[in-house]
C-alpha cells in the first residue's frame, strides 16, 4: 500500500473531514483545488524542488550512529532533518504552502506554533517571499521558547500570544483559525502539521513525503534494503507521516512515539476538533483535555487523522514515553553522537533506548526532526 | 454528499414560531446566553426568563465547549467560566427541562459535544429537555449528514449557517437543508461586538432573502438596538450574543439583560 489520496471528502478511513465554520468552507475547497492543480504542475514542483535544495539544503543526510548503536545494542540510523535550514523538518511544508499561497494570490500568512519551529519556518518563508506573517503562540510556550520568539520577530513576523485555555499549541491553533475566519480574503492559514481540515492533513503530508522518499533511497544504498523499524515522534504527526510515507509499502515496522502527557492515539478516543475527526484526549462530554509535555512541540491533545487511520488498521503503532525518559535521551544522543536533538525527536530516541532489549540486533531508522538549540535554555534549568 | 438527508418538509416548533412572528409583521429577536453560567448569584435561568419577558421570540442557549473557534473573547470567557463552575451538557439540559420558558429554545454548541455523546443520544436529550433546535457552527453542510439524520428523527431542527464567503450556488443548498431558521453570518470574523454594522450583514441577508422563504436571522457582530434595526430593514431578525453576555459577565443580572433586550425589542417594533 501507499498512503492514499483522501479524495474530496478528505477521509482516511473514518478519520479526517472538513469540520470548519461555514465561513471557511469555500476557502478550504479553493485550497484543495489549488493544491491539486499545483501538485500536478511541473513548474510548481520544479520551483519547490529548487527551493528545497538551494535554500533549505536538501537532501538531508542519513547518519549511522556507531557509538549509540554500540551502547544500545540496536543499529540506529538518523534521517537528519535537524540539518535543514531553520533547524527542523518544518521548512519542507512551509516552503510548499508559501509558494502555493503566492500562486493563489494571498499576501499574508497566519500560523500557529508550539515549540516555535513551525513559526520560525513560516516567518522565514514569508521573509523569503515578501509576505506578511503573524504567528500565534501559547503564552506558556512563548516563555519556554523565548529564543524562537525572538527569531520570528527578527524575521519580520508578528508573534501574538494565545492567552486562553492551556495557553499552549491547542490554543494557538484556535487563535489562528479565528484570525483566518476574519481575514480569509487575503490570508493563507499556513498550518504546521498533518492536522486540521481537509486538505491540510493530505497536503502537509505530500510536502513532507520528500523525507521518506530520500530516506528510502538512502537506506537502499546504505543498507541494501529497508530498516526493520522506522520511528518518529508524534504530536500532530507531520515528521512521522513524512518518513512513514517512504516505507509504508515495505515490511518495516512503523512506530510513532507520543509524549505520555499528550498521547492522543494512546489515551484518546475519536473526537472532532480543529477541523478534523481523529483521536483526541477529551472528557466524557467531549471537552478537550489539556496536554502536558516537556516538549512544546508535542504538547497537543489531538493527532493528525491519518495516524488515527494507520493505528486503527494496525499499519503503525504508537508508543508513549515520559518526560524523564526524554531528558535522558536528550543527553544520551548528545553524549554519544555529538548531536543535540530537539526535545521532540528525543522522544523517538527515548523509546528505542527504553525498548532496546526488544529491539536488540535490529536496524532502526529515526527521523531526527529537529535540532536542540532551541531547547538548551530550558534544559539548563531542568538539568542545572 | 449523498448521505445528507433531505430536510423534512414540515417545519418544527422553532420555525413555526418564527414564521408566525414574521407573518404578523414582527422582526424576530433571538438572544444568546451561555448555559450554566452563574454570575454574582444570578442564576442563568433567571436571566433567560428576563430576556423572554423582555420580548425574545426564541432563545439560543450556549452549551460551553473548551475550544470555541467561532467565538470571540466574550463568549470564550463565558464558556470558560461556565465550565469552571461545573456546567456540562447534561446539567444544562436538566435545568432547561425543569424550566418553563414559554418560547422555543435552540442550543448552540460545537460538534464534538454531540459527537462524543452520540448523535442519537444527544438529539434525544435535546428533545427530552424541550429544546427545539441545534446550532453547531463547526459542522458545515458537507459534514452534517449523520447528525442531521439523528436530529430529524428526534424532531430536532438543525439550523445551518450561511456566510458572506459562500458563492451564489451554495446558498440555496444550505438553505434547503436548514431548519428553524437560516443563520446569516453577518461578517468575516468570530462572535463579538463591533462599533458599526458591517455592510456584509445587509448583503448576506439580502442574498439569502432572494433564495429562501425560511426566516433569515443575522448574527455575529450585532451589538446594539440601532444595528439590529438597521439590519432588519432586510433580514427577518437578529441573533444577539456577545453584547448580552458581556452585560451578564459584568454582573448586570436579569434586570440589566432585560433592559438591553427590551431596548432592542422596542427598536425593532418602532
């Protein structure tokens, strides 16, 4: 199987859809039409490919982790999305959406951000293309990711705090949607994960499929085949879908790793919020629960609908790790490989470190979705 | 989209009441109140009675949701406070069931509340509580099928929203499926007060009146009596939410709510 086109209703099995206020329905429909046409247009694809190579630095390398492998007894390969321009995989999606927005005649981007990586990437693309950019960020996250707030401002974006609810990523999404409801004429909502209403989960996946396509080729060359396991952290799930898309038709086991305090697949039940039907942490009356994770980027009570589908058909499975396990993994990779990971992909390292005995002798490909510079100040407090 | 049932031809209680009012030459006034919200000892049902006595034709009761993406700061705050006071869909509907309101009621909430409880169970809970209609602003026409089937079966009218962004060919489709009334979204934006009536309010009302004979009520941004009267030059009526809820949050209680709604009633009747 390959990951499917969800069709006009935007369904991945029973998940997905387009649960948005009526005001936004025509905009979502227009976005779907525009994306379909752009994605089939060699000129658009060529321009995006050129930006991905000349501006973002693709292809990202595949790194064999010899010392970590020796320590864990598991052969570990990293797909180095941390080496992209702006420091994470987020740039793949943002360059695609900004090009598309320009093609649609939009002059302004709004975005939500958790850890700030998607916000920084959006601000970067807006600067590159001469567009206005406003980024909504939870007040709590603005504190713990002050460096990224400054980066966004330096790039010319306006950063607006989300002050309602849990004041984290969930609330930033609410604010971005409210902004878009009011500004839909000239504004594109540059959504940062494989979530939200159709066509976002599909479109964002397609923009990140380059991760899996490259990694598949790199593994063929390096291993002469495919890895036994492909793993990535999952908040909304964009970096995971990106790398899974290259291996879904192989025998590789696909493992998403969620924070224990934000485990939509692991602890949620189906629900509808932020435009999509998917697993969601909620109470018996459908009130969305607040997630709690050390990682601002994964501090989200929902998950992209295609992950709910992959979980329900058994093609991928989802593990949970605790903040303490993540902190240990953050140090482990830094110490053994000289790579300081972002707290988000440190979740994937934490899982394979914890389950190393079950994985003994196997080859595991980890999507290293971002670098840890943004987390250093927070970790100084934690480890200090 | 083949799974979207055709709306029953027979109007429900809300639509009958609104049509009757319109037939008498009356402009329709539907205040919105956040259910389960007690401020300064004033129970929300007392505020509800007060706005009915002040001339409401029907009342919208908000069942608070944790993530109200169509709502601005006032209704967000009211929702958060009601939830913090322990309001749940069942507690609100239980209070409604025991109240004697005298006008039709619609609940306004977000789709996950209905989805989580189950369509049939939520629809029958509304009917059991004497609620005529439901408004789910994040459930657009294309996604309404499974809920509408359950609501139709339970005799609950599903109000649909129509927005200024809709192309002309979309409006008749939405109107045909709407029951109770057609909720015309007055502007591009979320609920909240505005200093002047948006030109888009008159435009959307006029576009809708040209394609439907169902009552057309404009909501979102209707902030005072003058704006209500201005839009009712075209529309059949108005929904007034944030402007009323702000007064409730400020502790103005049933008397303040009645004075505000009474003022709009007088302007509409003038």
